[in-house]
C-alpha cells in the first residue's frame, strides 16, 4: 500500500463514525485508529496471590520485641505471620493466605496502610 492510498483511506475514515479500521491483503495488514478510539484493555494472567491489609493502620514487620525478617523468594506456609497492622487500641495480624513463594513485598515497615491494600504477593 502506498502513501496515496493510505492518505485516501485516512481521509475517508474521518468522514465516518468509525474509530478504527484494519485492512489486510496478501499477507500484509495495516491498522488505523482515530484519536477517539477506545484503548483496548490488556488481558494477562497472573498466578500471584495478593495478601491484603486486614485494617487501616500502621504496618509493622513484627510484634514489638520480636524479630521477623521476610525476604523476596522466601517460602511461606498458609497462616504464616507476615506482619502486624497496628491501630490505636489493637493490632491485626497479616497472615499468608496460601502456601508458596513470597515474590513481592509491597509493605514498608512503620508506614500507614489502608484496608485491602496489597502488602505482599505470593506465588503458589
């Protein structure tokens, strides 16, 4: 397809209510989108399982006086303690929701967290 044909197709597309056009011929193809075209969502599969904050509060990697050292790549079992979210009058444990490998640590010690915020990602 030469530039003259491409220009004609583009001008024609502007006169229609179409927002995108795909042209295929003899193993070659071209896709034209106008600025009004809606972007396509990217679909992907992820095997990572998020471990979310059980409450609004301050995330701590361990209870006061105890040492808990988590590292990416570490194996965890379902129910393992991954930290604590402290609130003014209580604390909620952050527990691994499944057995697997700790792939991403998104939680920062002594930083505020929101309810449902992903703190860790586990690969089963």
